C-alpha cells in the first residue's frame, strides 16, 4: 500500500528524522527555491531507475505527456532503497505509481 503524505505530514516526517530538516529554509526544498512550484503531496517508493540518460529522458517525457502537474524528487536514499517524490496534483500519483514504482 502506498502512503501519501500532505505537505504538513511530509515536513513533520523529516523533522522527526532530523530536527529542522522539514523547515522551510532546509535543503530539502532546494528545487522549489529554483522556480519550481511547491509540491502538495508526497509518496515514498523504491528508486525509479533514471541512472542513464535514455532512461531519464524516457521517464521525464512520460511524466510530461501523462501528468497534469509537476513532479519532483525530494530524496534519494540508496542505503534504504527509497525515494520521496512530490506532486502538485494528487490525481497524478496513482498513474505515476502504477507506471514507475517497483
């Protein structure tokens, strides 16, 4: 079962791991500080394989063609084999998870 967190829950999750990490001025939000819109919904999945340029291109092309909103990767932990992805549109999560989660 996929757990979907809203922004407040996501901030709390990271602050529980390390105090201050979920705060607004944390490096966790660096992509949003570079003109990307803030994500409203977050999911944790096993890492999406985008390690090669062709796979990365295929992944982002699919996202742009099939999703209504913006999708950003907020965390990639290779030790625990998990990634946290953020979405501006909740409806995008279900199709994205079906396509990309393992």
